[in-house]
């Protein structure tokens, strides 16, 4: 599991891959916690449950379905299960996209997701190439009724007290740019009444509606430039806890829960400032109090357990774990499900804020083992690009820092966690502003002696892979670019991307955005899954052929039967080893060695 290197004891790629357990989609029902867990040992995603009466060791794993639980609604997924009365469970089969588990539903040509149980019905969203439908399924008979249809997108169906709320947005926009919350009268087993738009519009993103016991509807809106919590009651909307911080995650998947409604009108909320998350409690009188936890990264799946909050938290020294957090000021944290214990944080990041053009960008700098200066530097552009760098234990970062590399994650313009204006600063400038920010962070690290000039690399996956490729189209300071699952041509991607993401490509792109082979000036390593449905491999293989002719192809690793995410242990290990070999080849050619 450990091998010797010039930097001492180093993590192996296999060790990193075997530690890749993921925990997501945490919910509570009837005083029991449920979540989706995927580990290399099990080999598929399963629904797991924990009953407080059973103790921390009493985790129950559902065996359904055999192919694993998972939704590909809107390409990236939606809530893939819901707990039914008598603790049955309805799930989305990860191989078919159909409803499975303890409810019988006739198979259709749709993809299902965003499941929610309401009385004797299962509410969910289903999608095909023509658009979305909001549907209700009778839990006894399996009969299905279509409640709402659109050529755009639907999400978050929530019913209570004979009213139904949902989110919708048009076919030509992204939900973090423009979306709406609607409400209508609703009789279970019947139809939907006249719909009323509660919030949202062309320049407002509204997400995550939840009904409270008193009939109020809560939701998150960025109408002030920050996603904050609002309440709609008696036809009026009011801000619940205004703040210059983000209280929502960009809705890549449907069914997030960045806040939880507790007893006595209290509300738990995830607050994000840059890469850092914290948990706060909003009191009924509007006072906001921070809750002490050991976590700097909290996934958007809060669940109420009485007066406590269940969450999935992590930090630079702790893998993701499920915990129950007290909200009474005692700072009590009860860990329910620990993350993989194989990884040790040999490198903890420094948070840097660096001027880049007219913007200030945030970067997480991980020094190499022993903090040797200067060190070979890997600059990482996160995926999305409408996302951010995660401030939590990352096995891939530790893989490289344990070998003597420094790593820096850059929250370039377009990242989330910094408000709407910063999030939209990349529109029409993809491949320009993001590259400029990565370059300026690198120049800063070179200027302060943290990076070795002859050994600076840039790496990224998906949208970050595009950023890395565009960085390779300039003379410096990068010596090599590594692009995993990369987009090559944003304009062409508007026709090949999944339906959900085509507007994203159009909003970000510009006429000169394509990575033209003749413009590439630095060697490139390409890593791609043969079954990538998000960024089809054709553009990458064409680029590889052209770069090979120009002697700028450091390698092309095609991972057969692998999709957009290189999350399978064998694929992740192969990608890591290929990336390391490419960096070592540059060091060897330059006559350099990793610091010891």
C-alpha cells in the first residue's frame, strides 16, 4: 500500500482508489437516517440506513437493485430514492433509470429521479429527449399520472396540505442563472390547479422549495446577488436571514437540501464563503448563530433529527463522514458513519487570495511533504466550471504531495461560493479568464519561491480539462497539461452535450474557444473514458492525432467501458499513474529530481 519515493513514504494510486468511498443523499424519515453509499468493496451504490436505537454499529444496507442505485436525470442525477411507509424504499435503478424497489411501476422510455414520498403517492420527475414531466405514482396500484409537462426542466416536487410546489426553468438557460418556484392547489389522486409563480425570473435563480408545518414555503434565491433563504407566506415573500454569503449549492443535481427545518421554527443552514462551509442556526426571531463543528466542507444534504442536524461533513484532515450535530451550543458531534480511514493528511492547505486582473481569486495551496521550497507544482482547475474547490481531504492531492509535488486548487472566475456576479464572470470568457487566473496564481507562487519554474504543470477534469488545454495554448508558465474527460470545442459541445448542459456551453463559449491543435504550444496528456456521454471521446481522439503529428502528445489513455467520471478504482488508479509518469518524464528531461 505504501511505496518508497524521493519524498519518503508515498501513497500508491491503488491505495487512493481503494479509499474512494462516497456518501451522498442523506435524508431522515421516521427518526431513521438514510443515505446512498458507494465503496470499492461493494462495487455499487446502495441505500444504507441507521436507526438511533441500534447504536453506531447498526447500519443496514439495502440489497436493491442489483445494479446499484443511481439517477441520471438531467445527466448529473436527482434524488435516487425515497423511503415509503413501513420503511419500504423506492429507488432509481442505476442501470435502467427506471423506478424499482418496493413499488411496482411500468417501465417507460424515460429517465427518473428527484423522488419524494407524499402520503400514498410517489412524486418524481422523469425526462426524455423532448423535455420533463412531473408525475405522481400511486404506491398501491402503481398507476402513474402526469401532473406537469414542459420542454424545459422540472425539479423538486414537494406536496403538503393539498398544495404542490416545484422548480422549473427553460430549455435555453441553466438553473443557477434563471429558475422559478411555482405553487398550485393539489389533490392527491387528482390534478393540479392553476399555478402561481412564487419567485424567480430571467435574472434570478430560485431553488429547493420546502413546506413548513405552518404552511409557509421556504426557498433559496439569489435575487440580492447571494443565494439566501426566503419564506413565502400568505402571498408575501420575506428574507429570513440576509447575508453576503451563499446558502445554496449550484443545482447540478435535483434534490439538494442546503437547509433543514427544525423544531420550534428553527432552521439549520449551510453557509458557504469561498471554499469554506459552516453550519448556522437561524432562530425564529432572525438571529443567526454559528454551530461549532470540525468540518470545513458540508455536502448539500442536511436532515433534521429532532433538534439535531444530520450532515455529511469533511475537512482537510477528515474524510467525509455522517454526523449528528447538536444545535444547543454544546458542540456535541456524534459520528454515525466514518469515511475511509486509509488516507492520512500529510499536507494541509493554505488559503491564498491573489489578485488576477480585475478580480481577486482564492486558491488552496498544498505544500509538498517536508514543505520543500521550491517544489514541482501542479495547478488544478476544478470541474464545472460552475463549481468550486473542495476544502476537504483529497486522496489525489495527497498522492502527489507525498511524492514531493506541491498542488494548488484555483477558484477561478466563474466559481461558486462568491456570489452571482463572480459566478457569471466566466460567461463568454471560458478559456480566457479561467486560464488567466490559473496563470496569475502560478506566477505568484513562483515569485514567492514556492514553485520550481522548470516544473509547473496544469491539470483538470471535464470543464477543468478544457481550461488545462487552453492553458497549453500559451507559452508559459506551464510545461505540460493533463486533461481528463475534457471538453475540446465548446461550440460543438452545444450539440453533443446532454440536454441539460447545452445552454451552459452556449453561455460560456465564444468564437475562439475551440482548442485548435495548431495553437497548442505545450505537451498534453489526454485521459478519457470510452463511454463518456457528457464529453464524447471523438473530439479528444481527433485532437490526440493532430498533437501526435506535432510531437506534442505526451500520451492518450483511453479507458474502455468508463464514462465521464473516472471513479471506478481501476480507472482512477490508471489515470493517476499516467499523470505521475507524465510529470516525471518532464522532470527527467529537464535533468531535475523530486526534492528529498
